[in-house]
C-alpha cells in the first residue's frame, strides 16, 4: 500500500478487530487488518474507488487465483511491478469503506452522542474540542431507532409469528 499509494496515504497500521463475519463472532477472536489513513478526503475517495475495482476483480477471479496459498517470499521476485500486482491480487475485501466520513471522524475522535463538548472553531474548521465530563445531564435526543436482525423466507417480508 505504501509503495502504490505513497503520495496519498499518511500512514498504514495493523489493527486487531473482531471479525463479525465469523460464525462465532461473539467469541472475541480478533483478526489483523490494515488501517489506511489519508492526507485528504479526496485521496481517500480516490484510493477507495481504485481498491473497490481491485476487490471486485479479485473476487471474480477467486476460483482461478491462488489466493489462499499464503504470502510469497519477496526475494523470489525480480520485477517490482510484479511484486505490487501479487500483493494487490491478495486483497479480497475492504472493511468499513462504507462508513460515512463524518461518522468515521466521530468514531476516531471518540465524539459521542448525548455528551456535552466545548468546541473551538476557526471559520468552518473545528480546531479544538473538550468533553465536558462535569456536565452530567445528557443532551436531549431527537431520534431513537431500533435495528433488529431477523430471518425470513426468500422474497418475503419478515413475519413475527415464525421469523
């Protein structure tokens, strides 16, 4: 990633996260993922669109490529372009790419709904924020939503009697 996108990526980190796609995802078992941080929103959008195309191609070719053989020995490769292509062919999915930018910022900065903050602005840009822990009364919420997961018959709406 650093080689291919060095002009737009500010950092690449390994992060351990629970894999919610596992059958027993509540076990707490974690996987290692790459976290890409970008210099600007435009850079994020550009790389995301390029990686989505690569992922779609790799998923289509999953049957023919040897994606599950494991990593290769870089010293075996002579051509750097071949090196990049082999690494890119190993990318089979992208996680959290669909999280809107403003929500991702709130997650990363630990800005939470129902808390009070002191905000300093310079024009349209927020330059400083402080969580006001002494203010215990929660801010009033305007919207409350429940999201439930159900099973259902194909092409049917869920029915509470048996779904």
